[in-house]
C-alpha cells in the first residue's frame, strides 16, 4: 500500500492526507469502510503522481506543449518536447529527465493496480463494515472509473499498451505485450460502462465533488472517449446528460472569476486533480513554467514561450473577456503570458521565499463538454444546434455570434482553442480534427501530414521500457527513427 501514497506534489489534499501504515497487509487491511475509503483515495493520489511527472508538467506535456500553443522553451529538457523531438536521447540512469519519465507508463499502472485491488477486494468485504451496501458499490464504481480513465489516457498517448485487469504480487508479475489500440479503448469503455452502473451524481462526501468520480465525471469521460473514437452519437448523448444534470454552470469570464476555475472546485469543475487543498501545492508545475514578472517574481522571462502573434490571431476580437482576463501582452513585446495558473503563494516576502503553486489540474469542465457536444452535433449534421452551443460560449466571452468566417467544425475547434488554452486538450483536439474531419492544423515544423499518417502523434516508449519488457514493440513512427 505504501506506493499508493507517493506523489510529486509538495503536500496532499485533505482527502489524500493519510498516514501510510507499514503493517497494512491484505490480511489486516480491508476490514472497515475507512480502509475501503483510504484504498480508493490512493488511486487518485497515484493519478496525480502520474500527471505530475516531469516537474509537474506531464499533463501539459502530453496535451499542450507539442501544439501551436507553445513556440519554444528556454528549458533544455522541455524544448525538445515542444518541437516533438520525442526521441531525444536520455541515459537510462537519468531517471529524473522529463523525456525519460514521459516515455514510461509505470505510474499509470500503479494507479491501475490500485484500482484492480479495490475491484478485487471490496466485494469480499463484509457488507456490515459499510454504512450501506451502496457505499461499497460506489467505491468499486470509482475504481472502474479510474481504470477506465487511465486506459483512455494511455491510449491517447501511446495508442498500444498492455491490458492488466488483476492485481498481482510483484513476484508473480509477468511481461505482457501491448494490446491493439482498439482493444485498449474497448477495455476503457467496458470499465466506464460498469462505473456508470455504480456511481451516483452525488459523491459520498460532498466535499469531494469534482475531486473524485461521480456520474458527471464518468459521463464526461464517456463523451471524450466516444469523440476520440468518432462515435459522435454516443458523445452527444453523454454530453447532453452532463449539461442537463443541473450540477454544473458557467463561471464568469471576468478575471478573478475566470481564474477561480484553475484554483479548483468551481461551478464548471467536473473532474479535477486536487492540488489546492489546505496542505497541498506544487513547487514547479504549469505555473512555474508559464509565469514571470508580476505574476511570479522569481523569473523575469517565462520558461514556456507563447507567441504574441499567435495569441493575437487566435483572439481576433480584443473584447474577448478570456483574452483580457488571462493573457498579458504588455509585459514583454515578444511573447504573451498566460496567467490562468497565477495562484501562487509565497512562504514570506523574502527574496529566497518558497513559492507554492496551488492550481488544480482541470481534466473535464463544463465549457469543455459544451463544445464537445457542439463538435458531435456538427459531425452528425445538426449544424443549427451546434452553432447555438458555440454561440453560448461566445456570449459568455462577450463576443458576438459566430460570423461563419470559417467552416462550422473549424469554428468549434477554434473556440476550443480559445476557451481551453493550456488546459491539456489542444493536442488531442488537433488529432481528432484531422482524423475525423480531415483538417490539418499541427505546425508543419513539429509534425507534417505524412508523419501524422505514420502515427507520429503517438509518443514513443522509452528504450529502458523496451529493455525491461521484450514483448513490447516501439510505437509505429518512432520505431523507424533512431532512439
């Protein structure tokens, strides 16, 4: 159980703030509802650890850095990722290097193993140990959700990975080959379908809303999974259920309100990785890399470079509230600052004070699912309904209705680019835009269409992983280049 409590954040959220118990074995653990709750919490701690690899940047390295959002980086380890030079040589001993960590899936499988343990152990526990049998079932539903999420996430990153659905002791572990991408997605769908039969709209503890899975989080995952597969009728159905649930609503796009989304647990939050609780935060992460000057006094220039020309092109209307609220183009004449993650606390006013960034990782939120439903509607020929949703988002941003300057589907993805900038979505959006709608918008210098068609959009496995598991083959494109 000790691995379940390891994470990269400098602290842990209140619901993860649990003392590891070295004597907790399968024989003397799994006895009480609190044991079950602790075991379930551990899955989320491990998800957070996985998404905080590479100095707190994994979620954004996979979802943002290799897109048109970021021009370059002053960090020698981050810049190759920005340029999609994902085969950068790293010695096997340099396990702290971002490329090494990002090319390995170890921690995702720790989260999966913990989910497997919950799925295997909780049904064997005495029902009388729980306040109600539905509580036990809810925890099991959370485990199916976490496993579904992990497999979906890895399928988008690597495409093909091994499928493991049982927890085994290390001594009994064996190497497994990677399954086909479709099989990995099928596994995610099967787990998600099971989760939806066990979860409810209300969390067991209402303080965990958005931080632990419920029906809304599972349906949001279903909408994304279906969109990724091009199954847009299912995407629409799932998104509609989320939007009509009454559980979520828009947050105002004026500066202080808008930034509250990223601090966490806002009205828009559907599923988030908690990093803003009383005893938590990160000393690196996206805030450290994206801020400078008046927003982060330790850096004069941001480590991630965002082109002002790109931002001015993306936000053509200067009246866009999102542009005015979370972008600064006055600080420096060459690049823009994105201030979404400016919730930074200092231990003191001293020049050597510790800086802690207290921003949740926002996985799914209301506006994301709104625009995903618009995408599904446009994909299935329901253009009028799609445009209605698109204009809802634009109205929130203080913009006029869509003017049809570009095809509807491209207008929807452009709105996602504005609304979800640096939120871990752009990379997957660009993949869907080309795969499902034949519109290519990846920067040619990072990946051209021929490379995309050769599946460069999947990450490579680190050579050390291939050495450990001889049944694992390198992902398609990266098997043709020197690693």
